[in-house]
């Protein structure tokens, strides 16, 4: 992106040119590669899946009791009824306990 700003070219154009140059250089030195297996992380058909999995993970929580990821709406429902006192979720730090009343007032 910085290069695009400096040169005034769209990043997609520059990326495509760089890929062509790199591929030409590899072919020139005799590097054998099955180009049908090429993956371009800048291709929308590729990164749509990374965006999809991010959304799936973002909208989930890890329930240590069931050892599964669950939809975030189930955690919100528990918070609304019980707070987080009996929730056994994966967390990096000590989590401050709160009641359903405190959650609903939030």
C-alpha cells in the first residue's frame, strides 16, 4: 500500500506485475513448479474465505465445559440470565465476575 501511494498505482496492478516478474525469474532459472497449484492471497476468491472464517470465529466463544465453540448469542443469553459467574470460557486473564443485573444494566 505504501508503494502504491508512492507510485500512484493501484496495489492490484503492482501485485500482478510483481507476480509475473517473480514467475518469469523462477522459470528462467529452471525452477519446476506446478503453476496450477498457485495461490494468490491478494485474489478476492482466496481472501473471501479468510474473511468468512474470521467472522465465524468472531461470532463464537469457546465453552470449556462442552469443549466446543458455540455461537456468541448463547453466551449473551447466559449473561442475561445468570451473569458470568458460572461460565467456564477460555480467557487470557482473570475475568471480573458480574451478575445478570450488572450485565443488563450495562
